[in-house]
C-alpha cells in the first residue's frame, strides 16, 4: 500500500494543478477554481470536495469513482458509492458491501462491511452485517474484540461507544474503557471536558468521567476557553464557568418557577380527570360528538364537553370538527387494549391517591404510621383484584420485552418466578427457551387467575416469607423486593437461597436509582406509601444480596425502565 505522503507527491506530480484551491460548484456537477471558473470540461451527476492527496469522489449514471483536479479518473474501477480520502484511504460501497481503497483504487483489505466511516487517528468506524459497530485499523483488522450498538470517531485517542442498553461511555484506541462511567448520552472530549447526560440532565464531565459540577441543564455546549453556553430547564440561557457557576445570563427564563411549581401542585387534576374518564366509559364511547358521549355515558352535555376539552389538553383525545376521537395515548385507556392503562388510571385516582394523604405522617418521627396491607386489601376486593393485576400485566408486557435476553439463561433450567403475578415474564421465558421449566410462586388468589394452561409452566400457591419447598436452578424476583423494606427483602432473598444449590442464580428485575441524583425519588415515595417498600441503587442491591447469601455477579441495564441484577448463591 502506498504511504499517504508518497501518494500525495505522486498525485500532485501527475496532475500539476493546485487542487487545494478547487471547490464544488453551486450546481454540484463539477469543481471550480478561486475565480469560479470550471477546473475541467467533464460534468457529473454529483461531486464531493477534494481531499489529500488531491482526489475527489464523483457520481455519474449510478457509478462512483475518484478524479484528479483535471477531472480524469484516478483508476479504472467503479463503485456504487465513493467518499473522500482520509489518512490516504477512502470508503467505497459495492454490491458485496463497504470497504476501503487506496489512491490506486485497489482494496486495502479483503473484508466487507455493512457500512464504513472515515479513518481518524489510524482508526475507522465500521458496522458489521450483524448491525453492531467497532473500529478497524488501516489494515482492516478489528482494533479490539468488543462490538457496540453504536460508536463515534476518535478525537485525541478517545471515542464514544454505546452499549446495548443505550448507555454510553468513552473508550481508548485499544477499546479499553477510559473511566468506566456510563451516561444516557455522551460526546467526545473538547479541551478536557465532554458533554454528558444522566437521568437528571446535561452536564460536563472530566477525563475520569466525573461531573465537573452538581448542576444539570436542558442543554450544554462544549467549553470554549473555560466557558460554555447552557440552557436551563426553565428556558433561560447562561454562560457558565468550568465549576458550573453562572457568569452571565443571555436570556431570562421563559417559564417562571412560580408557574412551574403551581403546575406541579395541581398534578392531581390530571390524575382525577383521567380516572373519571375511564370510570365513566368515555374512551369506549369514542369516536363521537360531545352530545353522543353525554348520552352514552349518562353525563350532562355541558359536563361531557368540559371533560372532553380537558382530555384534549392532556393529549389523550383530539377533535376533528364536532367529532372527538382518542389519540394514540388515549387508546391505551381503552379497557380492551393489550397494554391497557385503564385500570392504572382508576387505581391512581382512587386507592393509591388515598394512601398519599398520609405522606407527612409517614415521614415524621413522632407518629405511629405504618404502611397499609396493600396486598391484603387487593386480595379481599374481587373487583379491585382483577383490575390491579390487569394493571400489573400491562406494565409487565411493556417493560419486560428485553428482560429474557438479559437473564442469559442456558435454556434448560428450572426457574422459580417468585411473585410472578399472572405469568407474563414466565411465559416470555418459555417462548425464548422452550426447554426451560418455570414455576410461578404466588398468593392463592393470584394463582386462581392464572388463565389457560401453558406447557412447562407450573403454578404454586405460597407465601414469599414461608418455606417455598421448591428446588430450582434460578430464582426470578421481578419487581418484588421494591415492595419491602430491607429486613423483609433479605428474608425473601434467604428463601430464594434455600431453593438454590451453591452456584445457583437469582435475578432481581427492578428500576435502579442512582447513588447520587434524584431520579426515581417520587416512585420511591410512592412505594413507601403503598407498601412500605423502596427503590434502590445497584450498590444497595449488592448489600442485600450479600446479606441473603449471594455474591453480586452483574448489573445489566436495559433500554426500558427495569434493570437485571444477577446474584450467585454462595
């Protein structure tokens, strides 16, 4: 392969034209010089700009190649697409895939990819036919073993890589993690700082992946000579220093904190409006006029109009002429929707709202407040029990799509799904692994609702706190431990440990909250009020596992809300 410097000399010597001064013409069919005069007589369907060593990609009649500054072809080959030379190599696409060529038009390696980027710092991003990304060297060899859901170009020896769960980190030229911190979104480093977003918002992080300051913003720009423009969540624009201190306000807030706080205070308006609409059967009556809704739901015409307008403000219905119809969001409030949230709407507007009235007492140190017996109350009310478990089934169907893959089962285990509800996740496991056996351990009233039989799916009536009298290769605790305080969670883990042999696995499926930050804090308060439980961080689950007889093996974050925490019985 010809070196870049040699290629540049050869190319410039061959054409003897100052290609660096040439630009793409306004019509993009040729190149022009500094006086806007055509550099050659040829015309193409499209041209791109020149890159060292003095070659430009062109396209004509569905074929693409490179030309010199006089418009003549640099080689005889033709491709479906061709792009500029970077570090002496150009990406091209042919019928058999993408690869790179040298200035002589010859392949520099044999492999073919689904897509290729451009070389930067001796590395080039490619996408394999499996849809995953990695970087290659100029010889076409993978620079490291990992494969990523997405990645970016290198700058100063560092690139951004996105894992399968959607979180991103920084890697070095050899693919090693730079700092091991993961973010919801991430940018390359610029003058020692990178833009990064966690669940609370955008910020800047240093080379160790540590936040440069405690504030979070709606958007941030890279630092420029120690300062950066940022947009606050209230719409204001600021210039901040590297410590996050506001140095200058460029635009005042577009939303007052008074109005924002007031809106938060009346959040119950939304809850009660949705709950009332569901309980009145409004969504089953649509599409219809306000008068028809009033007649079908036994409302006053004025009441129907006012309710529909409020639902329109919430984005769950829309009006076309005199007809009202549910939006895509509103369809989820139909009782017959596979992911129906109708039961959730009435639960939140009714019993769950009542629980929250005692929040102040639950937080005080001088009261005798204790959490309600939520599971017992649901069990004793047949109508509520059906709706409550339909609600849980909808959340499971929505959130558990990627959980089976994240469990990384061998495919022939006996899995106990403790507290598995109506068996949504259990059936997903059997669909993915037909040779597995799954036993759902649940309260008697839930087992009575199990529905039609499923091969290799068993049901066992029981209490999570009493001996299970089961032996398993793996135990699944999906959204179970968050319903209990730490002592009770450890008791459940101890029962799981008793069902497993040494080396058996437990999988905890839960939303993880950060050790630092506020994401998930309202859900944490809700669990306190509903069951006395709590949301936890990965570190917190690690401590519970140790107390229950397990080693923490892995934490797998998913694109959806829950994560999978794996423990091994010791």
